[in-house]
C-alpha cells in the first residue's frame, strides 16, 4: 500500500491531473463570479426599466 502511495506521489501524470483540476476549479470560480455579477447588474437594470415603464404607463 505504501509503495503504491509513493508511486502515485512520484507519478507525473497524477501531478498533472491535480494541476489541471486546480486550474479548472479556478476558471470555474471566475466564470461563476462573473455570471453572478453580470446577472445582478442586468436584473437591476431591467428592474429600473420596468419601474420607469410602469410609472409612465400607469402613472403610479
């Protein structure tokens, strides 16, 4: 068991897989953060447009 663990630790393919996993996690976090910010800004913008239209059309 210990030999397999040492072999896995020395294995460059395993290290590469871990590096790609970490890189993928960072990219996904950046994408999720960006989509969240853009979604919030879009929601606020459309809410303002909706309020303007309602006050113009219905005078309230």
